[in-house]
């Protein structure tokens, strides 16, 4: 298994969205093809601001021909992604 390109903090919400956005942007700048793997195993809190950051990173990745892959989400986070139907693209 390859190492993760980005590890998300326990909270991906309005308080951390700027830092997460920056980390994803830096990681995207270093990936030219293939997957950008994002470790979500520690995420316990995900709100609309956090979802917005993930969607924006997904769009930017797709424009560059890169696939954003969310790995190992907690069940609660997986439910949020499923309810918003983002599990189909992330």
C-alpha cells in the first residue's frame, strides 16, 4: 500500500477548513497523474465547510487528471458522505 499524500485532522470543519484546503492544494501541486490519497481515518467531525473543501479539491484534481481518493473514513463520516451522495465521487 502506498503512503497517503494527505492526512486529515480529527475535525474537518469551519475551524480547520483553511488548513485542510492548503494541505490539499500543496498535495495536488505535487501530483500530476494517478491518485491523490487522503487518509480520513482520524476524522470525527465533518461539516458543510469541510465537505466544501473536499468537493473543491475533487474538482481541482479532476481538472488536472488526478483522482481524489478518500481512504479509511470512520462510519460516521461515511454516513455523511453517503447522505450527501459524495461517496460516489470521493
